[in-house]
C-alpha cells in the first residue's frame, strides 16, 4: 500500500482525498497557495507545503513546484483530484520521472481520451455509437461546412482539446457557421492553447448521462452505474442524480456494456467517467471520457456504497479492485452544488467572508466541503463552496429529504445557489424526471431565484 500521498489540489476535493488517505492509514501532504494557508485541507493534512501565490498559474498549476513538494516530503504518490493538473499528460510524465505514482490512468490513455478526435476514433474502434460529425480536427470554417451539411443542422462546435463548455458553440444556420467557428476557435486557443475544433450534430432534447468506471491493473473492470447530469448552465453542471430517472433498464444495460467495452479497448486504469448524450428516443452516443475523478462522484458512492477514492488509492497501490462487474444501485441520490454565486444576477461569483455556515445533518445527508464559519472564500478559484448529497429509498423520498436538508442549510456573508436548488426541487419538469439539457432555459420562468442564465 502507498505510504504517503501528496494531494495536488485544494478545496473540498483536497479534504475528500485527505480523509480517504487517513481511513487507509496513509499520510496525506497538502499543497496550498498563500490564499489557502488557513484552509481546512491544510488543517487536516499531516503536513502542508506552500507552493506559491494565489493565482493558480503561479501555484497549483506549476508542475515543478508540485513535484518538489512531493519529493521533499517523501511521498510515494500524488492524487490530482479534479481540475488543475488532473488531466495534464506532462504532469503524469513528471510523476513517472520522479518515481511518483500518479493516482490515475497512464499519460498515453489520457492523451488519447483528452483529444476529442482521437477519443472518438478509439471509441469507434471499440464499437460505441457516435454522434455524426467530423472524423478529426477542423482547422477552418471551410473544412466544417460540408460536414455540417452532411450531419444536418443544428450542429455543435467543440474545442478538440478541452471541455467545460469553453470553445463550444451551437450553430442553427449555415450562414452563422463561419463567425461562430472563429469565435469558438479563439476561445479554445485562449483556454487550452489549441484552437482546433470538432463538429458534431446537435442531439435535440438531449440528456447528459455519464457512466462511472474504475479499473485495476489486472483487467478488472467495475461499472458503477450512471448519473443524470442534464441540469446545467453554460454547460456547467448544477445538480446530478443517480440513477437517471429517464433511462429504462434496457438502455441502462446497453450503456453499461458500452462503457465496459470502452475500458477494455483502451486498457483503462483507475477511475474515469464515460459521458453520453441520450436522445428522446433513448438512443445514446459517446460524447467524451473524463480521465479523472468527477465532482459528482459522491452521488455514485451514495447509491453503490463504494468509496471511489479509496478504490483509486488501492488500485494505484497495485491491488485488485474490491469487486468487479456491475455494482448494484440502491435507492436514489441527488447532489447539489452549493456554489458561491448569485443566480439572480447571472450566476455572478460571490467571494468574501462566510460569516455563518451551518450545513444540514440528519439521515441520508452528506456534505463535502472546505467551508466553515469564518472562512474567506477567495475570488481566485472556482466557486464551489460545498456539495450536499442526499440519499433515500426512492426518488420521491429523496426529493422530499433534499428539500428538508437544503432548508436547514444556512450560509451568510455570501450569496449561494441554495435557493435556486430549492426552486428546482419543486418545479414540475424536474419532478417529472424527463428534463433535458435545456432545462434551465425552459424552466426559467418557474424558478423565482433565477435571473439571466
């Protein structure tokens, strides 16, 4: 078993990984910027190393600093969490060069699945269904035009080298393709250093459904069911639930089988998520693979009883998965991202002093957070303050428990998305379980705390 892990992240995910390490008897070393010197992760870690000033580009993203923190503290491994360096192939290579175990997949697999064009080619070879679109990268609108015509409008332009909604544009008409292509390419170049684009047909009335997987080095594959992630704003998820209220058993089984085929085809190792678009007819298409832990992993943990971070660490230590095959899903779970944002003002970030933070308690409620009363939410990083995860015997009971839990949640000093989540829980489209990725736009008039999305 790994003896000491450097946690190369911050916020709630750093706290989450540190706790998993301690439950396995592993020492945890935190890294922090000067903005995070008083953070909960620093308090909980066995040791903490400052790696730079507040800007991530001068601290959490500086590979030599992170590697030096690991080697000088005698770490065996590095857990990247999500975001920052978690899908950076140079970082994975640097870990290998310094005899550090990277808790994640190989740089080779990460490189294949991190590029939309090569990822779709690999999944095509694995036999997964793909949305009609470009077979590879597109460098100009002129290259995109015949492919868009063949696929049929509307089409979606996506950055070949990244995700998270950056470098993405929906094109409804041929005459808009040129301008939107150039705008998306420029945004992708600024965000990822790569302006290459990919084009695919836009799936109308789509659901965003992802399958959680984890694999060991002995060929073991564990499929941990699906998560419905269709409630988003600007392609950023707001809440997730498991199992999906939209899928039927046949589609659920077919998607699990596709995910297993994908993992075996690329010899995947450690935790990952295969994301699909599912149409109104329940036909599903491979979208992308995130070669890391997801923000929403607790939803899966709630319904399967599997601690994914502990499994990650065990697999990275060269051990077998605790189980393989298909994990049984029990009950229903919903995760609410409690972001430090003001939904009434277009999700304007709301950094500052948290004068009061009282998270909910009671049966079936879990809170993953780095916040506490007196915590100062820095403006430098993402806005995630906490995740409230609720589990119950079925979806209706989970919704009612969620209303109770969020109603008990008290945050003062900054704005949060709490009240918007309460609006969603009581809105008819959400209650039906048939909502799509257009939910926020379609339900806006029935969500009192939502401003311009």
